C-alpha cells in the first residue's frame, strides 16, 4: 500500500509508539510484506529466521522485535515488542475498515457501457471499465480495478481479504488487508470464483486470462496474460504465474513459487516448486509429465514382476 503523502520516520514512530535507530532522514512512501517490498516501504519481521531477509530487502524501514547492530546505513529500524500488531496499526491508520452502507461504496467509478446485473455488491474505491459485465451475486471488494471487456460470473468474489494469520496463544490474528485487486482487459471469471486482494500489494490477473468456475487465487499472486485455469484450481498467495500457462482441473499451487511461460500442468497435480518455461507437468508433487507417466507404467508392472520372482 502506498500512502497518500510521504511520511517521516518520526511520524511513524510516534504513531506506533516505538523507538528507532538508523537513518532518520529516510522517506517512507508505503508498507509492504516481505514478498512484495519496494524501496520506500516499511516491512515487519518478528522471527530470527527472517531477520536477514528483511534487513537485506528493498525496504527502507524494518519493524523488528530485536535490536541489531549490523544493518545498512541507509535504512532505519523501528524496535517493537509486537511488530505484527504495529504493522496492523499502520494499516488501520492509513486505510481503516469502512463498512458498506449502500449498493456502491465511496469513489465508485463505472464506464457507461459496463453492465452491472442486479444484486451485485460493490465496495469502496472500485473502478469498472468499458464493456465489462458483472453478473448477479458478484461481490467486488474495496480497491478492485476492473479493466475493459471483463466478464465476472455469478456469485464470484473479487477482492476478499487475504488469508494471512499469525498464531498467538489467544488464537489466530489476521494481518489486515490494504492492497488491491486488478483484473486487466479481456479477463473472464467464472461462477463462484474467489480472488483475494493483496495483503499490502496487488493481486493481478493479466490480459486475456480465462478462469473457470470454483477457482481460488490467493493474495498478492500475479497471473500473466492469456492463461487458462480449469475448475477447482487453487493458487496460494504470492505466486507468480507468467504468460500462456494452463492449469487443468484441481491443480494446487503452493505459495511463493514461479510458473514460467508456456507451462501446462495436468489435472490433480500439486505444484510445490518453480516450473521451467515450456514444460508439461503431472503428479503430486508434479514433475515432467513424460517421466511421471513412465513411473506409473512401471508401477503397473510390479504385480506381474513379483509373481514371477
């Protein structure tokens, strides 16, 4: 999330009640979680396993639960007992939850040629482009941007909150979502699809991509152009899917992986690591489809082999 105005380190420190060390002249332009962080951002870290990753990231300010002495001189640290909670405080301050009290939210913009069927719910800061069609029962969450010639099927939810929690002794606390959801031109979304908004950045569905019924796409995932997702595909958060990728029915993709251009994944496969460009994959965990087929053929021969021992 980008702030409407630049913030100083002192302003953020006062907001969350934390001391700070490092570069006091740093200019803060937004907040982001570690997978999407950019220069000018604040990021939080509350586990030693990720200290180095956060400090070495592009973030200029790190909310951290331990004083460390070695970090780049151009960065600043905000020392917090509860970085997760303080990160949420920043989100609440700059993009606090606003209830919906009308069929359309604040600052809603719709091109005159767009068609909105009855019983569509539209949140705050939503934009719908030319010639797009939104079918009955659809929900467009806050900060959803719909391009031109987009079709959204019945009862689909675009821009729901990210599935991102921290486990505490009292239960699970949600990391508040303040990102956006972008559907680019000529995207088609089937019925009962859920696409989560970015927890701090953007969830993006690229131009010309077609998504079948009952598909889930997680927060901050970026899908490229002209992809094809069949029914019951599930994609976790922070996944990068490049152009012309086909995921057949019931494919599952774990978080923080990259599926490169022109990849095809056969039905009921599990993607647990990056997939190379142009490959065809099958299985759970998926591997090269031809190799998997050979393995399956060999397994089918095992009973006869054992009988002849």
